[in-house]
C-alpha cells in the first residue's frame, strides 16, 4: 500500500462516498475506485460495503481508519521536519470547531496565523458538539479542535489549551419583551419561546438547566445551524441565548443584546492530540494562546 491509497481511502470515509471524495480530491471516480481496489488487494480484504450509492465501512475498513490516519500524520511530520520546519513554507493544518466560537475567537486566531504563515493551508471542519470535536482530534481526523464548554473535559487522549472565556447573552428583537440596557434574570425567561442548539452544546445545556430549575422556558426551534438563530430571532420566532462573541454581529443585524443574570461563563478550549505535533499545529497553538502568551508574536 502507499500513502496515495490511504489518502483516497480516508477521503471516502470523511466525505461519505466515492463521488464526494473524488470531487474533493480532484480525481476521477474510476481512478479513485482503482486505487481502493489495489488497496483492498494489498490488505487482502474488502474495505467497504457498496449499498446502492452509499458505502459503509466493513470491519476491516473500520480497523484500518486509525492506522491510516496515524500513517498520514507521521508522513506530515516527516515532511515538515525537512527543510522548512521553522519557516513553515507550506503544509496543511486541519482544525475542527464548534459553531459558537467560529466567529470569535477562531476568526482572530486564523487571521493572526495566516498573516504570519501565509503559505500554510488551513482546513476548518464543522463539529456539532464538544464530544465530536474531541473525537475528531482523538482519531486523527483533525490535528486541533476548538470547542466551548462550561465543565471539565474528559481525558480521552487529548490535551486541552484554554484560550479565553465567553459570557452567555440573550438576543431578542428590538421590540422584544425586555427593555434595553437592563440584564435579564434567568427566571424572567419563563414563558418565553427560545431557539436552541442541539444537545451536547453549552448553550443547550444552559437552557436545559433552566428547565431543570423549574423555569418554564419553551423550545420554539431546535437547530444545528447556528447562523439560523439571528433570522429566526428577527422574524419573531423566539429569543436566543448565544455566546457574547455573537453580540456585535447580532446588533449590526438589528437585534437587541442583553446580559443575563446570574452570569454564565463558557470556556474556549483548543484541544490537541497527545504526542508530537506538526510545526503548523504548534505554531497555531502558540498564536492562539492567551494575550500574555503571545508577547513578541
């Protein structure tokens, strides 16, 4: 087997099929299929079940996934260590991120990184929950992950790096039920319709905690699409609890942003795999650190 075959194999796994993988790799589907057939001959086993247009990993295929990721990660380390370790004159860094921190702090991190290392390609992948971020980093799908959490992380082969905090705020229409400039107490949300994210997010945990306290909040819409929150709020569908990083965008869109009492703080955390990181990942962690850690950058 060779690294091209492993790259093709993981592309099919990550993109969910041959057609999407071929498009992402800019190769023809026949070439992709031939490479996988050769890989299957090399490992002496079938890697995918073909079910109509869908493909499902066989037991052998599932066993190969972590080993393939480890092999490609090792290759990336080897390439980075030759010639351009300090200069970072190329390469690629994959980062998984939850929706809430994508506006901030991720956009600022990416801006700083690309200004300093413009020749490194960044790939930002969506993960819906903190557990999904951790799993994508743990299994090698991404080298770094950015998540938001209000509770300690489980120790599952990842290293946490705290990169700042974010308060939760309430977003309402301009003519909403609460006056501007005054914090909204948690119990005042009783009887109101809320737009929430899916279970596993810190914002959803906040709303679920209100219900556990006996506060009669009502879920109007549950959505995985965080960018849908603002149009739904402005359309009068309901109110939304979001992280403060969304405040500026919400106000510019015409919404009212209010503080919540008691204050609820979420922690922005970058996670990395245990062990040696590529130079690109190490540089990103350095740049993404708290302000005191960025002196001289």
